[in-house]
C-alpha cells in the first residue's frame, strides 16, 4: 500500500533541497520555507479530510444499523461484563455450578483470536474518543 506520510516527507525533503539551491539568500530561503510549510499543512489537512470522509458518511447514513453498529457492539460487551458480576453473586449460593460455568466461559473467551480482542479495544477507544471529541466540539 502507498504510504502517504512517507511520500509527503520525501516531497518535503526534496523541496527543501531545491529551496537551498535556488535561494541562497537567507530571507528568500525563509519565505520559501514558509510557503513549503503552508503547502505541507494544506496537504496534511486534505489527507485528514479524506480519512474522515468515510466516518462522516457512516454517521450520516440513513441506515440505522450503520450508525449504531459500534455502540451496539459495546452494549453487548457491557452485558457480558454485567453477567460476570451476576455470576459472582450467584456463586455465593451455587459455587460449584458457577465455577463450572466460569471455566466454560474462560475456555470460550480463550477461543477468540487475539486480533479480534485488538479490534474490540481499538473500536472501543476510537468510538469513545471520537464521541468525547464530538461532544466537546458541539458545546463550543
């Protein structure tokens, strides 16, 4: 896959070398560097717009499942965590059965691939982070 940040860095380095050769005068060189920074900033903003466009399109989708898929996944995980607490309380009265159920659940959770746990973590952190950022921006 084409690495955009490396390409931007390579172009920036090439531009800086060109600036030093074309403008030996320090003031002209500084003006050219400022112009280069403006171009780099504009490119970085454009890249960010492209990356965020898919997220924005998803959020504005008319399909309710598309806009609610990530929160629904989190609610399922909350339910699983809640059931663990309930199982702990039930273990007071039925310790053998709860222990057997916990062992079964542990076996099932270990069967989930590590990459899926990483995806859950990234989705959880990304969703909560962007929701917090969105809420903070709306209050301004």
